[in-house]
C-alpha cells in the first residue's frame, strides 16, 4: 500500500497540470477570439495610385507655356512679362490707340446686334471705299474689325497685334454744322441754300439742270453700299465733279444716298427715282442721306 501511494500522487499531479494547461489553452483561444477584430484594420487598404504617364514629346501643347513666355517667338511679338495671371486668365488687352494704318472712317451704321453693324471705310492707298463688319477683315490683311461704334471703328492690327481705332471727330462736325445753320442763306448757282439741309430752287432751273442725263451720269460716281445681310442699303458718292448739280444740291463726296421722298434707294432703278423726282414738278423733294455717321434729310422747296 505504501509503494502505490507515491505513484498515485504523481498521476494526480500530472492530471492536475494537464487540466490546468488545457484550461490555459482554452482561455488563450477565447482571448485571441475576443481581441482578433482589433488586430486587423477596419478599412481596406487604399488603392494604388496609377503611375504618371510619361509626357509625349511629340505633343506640341506641352510646350505652349514655353512659347507664351519666350521672348524669341517666331511671330516677333513681345511676350507678356507676367505670363498667365491668376485663375488661368490672360491679362486683358490694352485700350485701343489711334491707328496709323491708311484707313479713313466714312461712316457707321450701329445695330442693336453688333454682328449686324456696318462701317464704311476708305483705303487711302487705293482711293476705294468698302463696307466692313465685326470679325471681318479689312482688305489687304491690314486688320480684323473688333467693334463698330457711333463714329468709331476699332480693330486689331494684324502686323502688331495691337488694338487700334479710327474715328470721325464730333467736334469738327458740330462746329461746321453750327456755322452753316447760323450763316445767312447763299445762292449757289441756281440753288438757294438756306442752311445745311434746307434748299430752294425754281422748277425751270431744275428742268435746265437735268435736261442732259448722260452728262449728269458723268458728273459723279457712286458705288453700292452693302449691308450686313448682303442687301444694298444705298449708294455712296465717292466722287463729285466741282460745279455739278450734285454739288449745287448740297451733296458731298462720301455722302450715302439712302432714300428719295421716303422710298429706299436700293437698286439702280430706284436711283433713277431721284432723277424723276427732280423733274416731276413736285413742290418739295426730300433726299435721305448718311453723312459722317449720321442720318439726315436734305429738303428742297420747288417754286414755280
């Protein structure tokens, strides 16, 4: 009995140790399970950023910033020393300056829609008059029209890239008109000129002055004025012979004849109405003209 006691005690001790070890493993597993969620991230890892695509050296747009700031540009224009300003917007154009191009402004027709405004200019080096519109090019590639205002034409000089303008001086015209209105009536040949726009002449003198139609056609040269829609809006007197009936009737070089007695002159046939109106024996005739950018009427009183 005494020999069996130590072995039983040993077995009991080993069993107790094994039981404790098993319980330790069980407790450890439970602890691992309870802490497992904290060991792993709650969010998935961020996606990898795509590697930047190498710049294609044959893409010319990649060199635009160099071209814009380069002082040795092929077009020989000066670069903006400040480059591109904040917000990616370029610096605004400078105010237009008086132009030295061989352009003279004859008159303008300003429409509520800027695209339909028309300006008539004279090319000094060619002695020719043409009508231009916004975004249209001035002949010989001189410039591109940017704005048409009352008595003023603005454009971009194709040579320098600068905004420039030509205009009709208001002061000179107003002083001239004021002088004519205050002046006493004067006799110009067969016509009595009462003011800048009021005239009087006898029917017998009209008959004499208009008796030779071929001669009348040689005393002045007129060209059609085209509007924004391609329609004739009048006839521009680009040349008038001194002492002719046109001069006596108060018409001037550069005037645009637009109507006779309220009827538009938009064809050669309508232009003949002016001739017929003068010979009709009417007591009054009204000729609508465009002069220096303004519309006005020349009124003629016919006496017997």
